[in-house]
C-alpha cells in the first residue's frame, strides 16, 4: 500500500521480474512512481555499510516492523483491514538455517 503520490522501489533479481514497463506505466496511471534498480553485487557490501551508517546516524527513519507467524495470516489481514498497523507487517514463513 502506498500513500497518494508514493514511490515503490523495485530491486530486480536474476529471475523473471514480470512486465517491468507495464508495471511502471500502471503505477504512473495511478499517480504513483515506480523506481526500478538493479543490485550491483560488486558494490553491495559498501552500499549496505553506507545504508547502515545513515540509519545509525539517524538520517534514515526505519518504520516499525511487526513480525507474525504465518499461522496468523488471517489476524494480519484483520489488522490491516482495521488500520491497526503502524509501519510494516511481516509474515514469518520459516527459520533460516545456516
């Protein structure tokens, strides 16, 4: 969900990303802006460090994140429908194993 005039940033992957140009035009038709970027893996580490410094320095505000187990997907939808979500709502699908 985006506020009116909001921006959606799409980070492309090595897999199929759908109709990129069609998505951009649809966003524009709705008064939104879709920004498309590709990760430069040669610079990714430096970029992540720079972003971390910006966050740590208070120059970037990170929205609050609520994490719910996948089993609570229905409750998550209810929270969204009733407007009781501030920031981001994430459904946790599985634990990462190393």
